[in-house]
């Protein structure tokens, strides 16, 4: 299957990328005086662009649903508090001539507003606009009209063209098979959520319970858009960004594996990207780095895709 000339949201034809940096899980509350600043290390690489794979900020509350106002406070901290290092990273990029490909990304549960949350989140559009404001996206940009933060960016021209496709795994996602208690104000809520996901996977509940079998991560509009972006790509290198892991077999984490029919559909798209065009998945969320190979143990995989998880910009 081939689709010609899908619309790209942002294009940098004059930026031939040599260094792309990415990361997720930046919690301002975890920063300690005197400790090394991760943004200094990233700045030293002089990257052509930075890609957020989710959890750009964490709310100031530990559990429950964060209001847009609380999220906005954390975005303001990132933008204005120089001790964090992010604003200096951006300004040095302008002075030193790196970051010519800009900063782009998607969100995960904490910059979305609540741990493990999906489509039930209130005020989704308001939250979406806050994050797009943080990235400096124009108020009239088409991305503000979508049901979620998904977008595409290209760098350079053939034969050195790189395409980055960001998915939104939150805005349309169904509840977990056993609904997560991760956002509830109860002790050990996150641990209980891990246990219920482990039970779901261990008993293979998605196979037997229709509601679970038909659970969604992306809505129809985003699936159509994603197929156009991946199957119509003219880039030699294609990077797909998912805030949660795609290829992980860990049954306790929030992954595409908790929605097996959705993962099968995603891998079918990746398997059908034109031969000779590479596909790499980037992800975050889990607070540890990992490289995942799809050659074994993953349904519907041809082994063509690898996934690199980089998580924990402030987590140690």
C-alpha cells in the first residue's frame, strides 16, 4: 500500500540532521541544588533538534487530576526559571547556532494531567493548547484543531531526509481492561495500577472480555493520519514517537501491549513502510533507558523495527 504526499506540519528543508536529541520525564521537583543539569549535557551535543517523548512537566500535586492552571505553573517554571536549565538550553541554541530544527514533541500522562489517564480527562483542549503554547505553536496552526497532540516534522531533503511522526497515546485512549487506580489519591496507587496490568496480561483478559479486546489507543482520525504519514513517506529515515513503549513485553507497565489489537494494527503499518526506508520508534515513560528489538516475542512483527526508550531527564 502506498499513499502519496501526505501533508507535513513542519518542514526544515535546509536542516540536514546529524544529531537529534530526545527525552521525557522532566519533574522540576526532583531537581537538587548543585547537581549536574541535564540540559547542559544536551547542549554540549549541539543538537539539530530536540524531541519530547512525553511528560514534559509534572504537576505540583502527587495524585488526582491536575487542573490546567497547575500545569501552566510548571510550564512557566520551565520557561522562566534559569536554575532548571531548559531556558538556557534554548537561548544558547539561538546564540550558538544549534537547534535549527526546533523543539517538537507529544505528551504523556503527567503533562496531560493525571497518572495513567486517557480519553476521560476533562478540559483536554485547554490542556492541549497549553503544551502547544509552551512549544510556541502559532494560534492558527492546524494542530490546535486536532483531537490530540499528533504531528509530523521533516528535516532535510532526499537522500538525507528525516521524518519524525509524533503520536498521541492519551487523548483517545480507552480505560485499561482493569481500570487504573494510578491517579487516585490513595497510598501506593501507582503500584496497584502495575499489579492490575500484570493480572490483565497474565490472565490474557483482552482475549476474553469484549470491552478489553476492543480497547483503543488512537481514534479513527489519528489512525488515518498515521497511515498516510508512514505509508506515504518519502524520507529515508522515519522516526515514530510514542509516549509509551510499543515493543516492551513487561506486563506491569503502560504499553501498547495492554491493547494488543491496537499494537497489531500499528505494527502492520510499520511492516508495510516501503522497503529501503528505515523505521525507528522512540518512547519514554518508564524512567529507564532501553533498546527493544521486535524480532522475537512480539505478535505481528517482522523484526524490522527497533525501539529506543529514553526516559528520566530528572529521574535517577
